[in-house]
C-alpha cells in the first residue's frame, strides 16, 4: 500500500500531533544549524528575515522555502508553517 502525503495532509497531521502541546500554531524557522520556534503567523518572509538575520545568521543570498516549496519574500506565514532559508548546493559560508 502506497501512502501519498501532500503538503496539506502533512500540515493537518502536524496540527493533530501538536494539539494540547505548548507549541501549537508555532512556526519553525531554520537557517543552517540554527532554529527557532516562534509564533510568527501573519509575518512576511521579508520581515522574518529582517528580524532574525543576525540571531539566526541568515545569509542574504539564501532562498526562502516554506513547507518544502520555494516562496517569495512577500509570502505571509500561516500557523504551523516551517520556513527554511537555504543556500544553493556547493556554496560555502
């Protein structure tokens, strides 16, 4: 039996698992080895980058990826979105 998980189903599963836990509706922000769990729903990727560029050491050339899909700087985070700032493979720094 093959199980096909879509972005929506993964978010629903994650929400169900997190119900009753203090981290419900939190966003996970990742930049390299640095991570932060915070409620940033309603914030644009650009504003998150601006707020957290120093604390999370976010490279200005990194691309924003939300829930596994590359997005623009104008993308507005929703509850439980995971935002990762990634650099192209092979880049140093």
